[in-house]
C-alpha cells in the first residue's frame, strides 16, 4: 500500500495553484523529520494580522537572527558562549542548542516587528494586499465584445 498523497484531482478544478503541491510535500517532509525544537505557536489576530511565538528560553536577542528571503522567513538561534565561568551545572535542563526554523510566507505577508520578552520571541506579520491584487467586480454588458488581435 502506498503512502503517497495524490493531489491531482484538486488541480483539475483549479488554475494557478501549482505551488501548493510543493508546499504539501515540504510540510509532509518536515513532519517526517520530527524536528520540534524549539516549540512555537502561529496565531491569527485578525483578518490580516498574524504572530509567530517561539519559545526561546535561554537565548538573548543577540543570539537570534531573523531573515526574509524569497517569501521564506528563517529564524536562527545560535549557541551562546559560556558567560558564567566557574559554574558547574548539577542539572542543565534549559536547552541552548542551535536551531533553524523556516516559515513560508503567503503572498503579500510582511514582517512588521519582532521582540523578545520573558523567553518568548514574538514575530508580528501583516498582510498588505496592493490595490491591483484586490478583488474587482467586472461589469457584464449585453453587447458581445470584439476580440483584439
């Protein structure tokens, strides 16, 4: 029995959504990898407002880096150099290992701000749809339009 998910029936009824197949495949691949560090939430705060909250306990703002390139938001956390010399840990449960999280942003989503407070990195996102991309009503005339060649 095959574990492959075929989306071909969906694409017969849609136009211009070819990228979704790639998105589903990458989502399935990331779930198989099992990487869940650090934990994060994706929140919706309105029709056009979103927030990603990443549990970044033990990291300082200088340890974290955010980058947006070609519609992909990448959050990287680097391992800090030991700041407290002479400290011997009897138990070290706060993970400070390096990580890299990537989020594919939909069209017209922009990163507005980011802040680190109480061990949580919050990244605010906003959808800004330009006028030319908004829905517009097409009037229907009773005359048959001539095709231009």
